[in-house]
C-alpha cells in the first residue's frame, strides 16, 4: 500500500546521514538527498537578507487582529 506521507529529516552529522541512508535502503524505501545549494541562490540570499534585517531591528511585528483586518 502506498501512502502520501513524506518525512523530512535533518541529520547533523555524516554518521546520521549514513545511518538514515542505510535504514532506508534496508527497508527498500525510495528516498532522495538534497542539499541547500539546490535552492535558487537568489532566493536563499533574499531569505538571509530578510533574517539579518529582522535581527537589525528592521522587521515589524503584526498582531492577529491586524492580520484579520487585512482580510476584511
């Protein structure tokens, strides 16, 4: 039976990567390995810049009430 479930793991070490890969192969589960460099570099740069802007105090906190008013 095929399911629609997708699992995303974030291993921290090469040992964890190897263990996960061996586990998936042993159970004959299809998997793929992606790395951050597979993302569009321009997109990654924009995200990193926005995070830095927020750390530098350039962000704005919006309350749920303010968001709800936008939808109306």
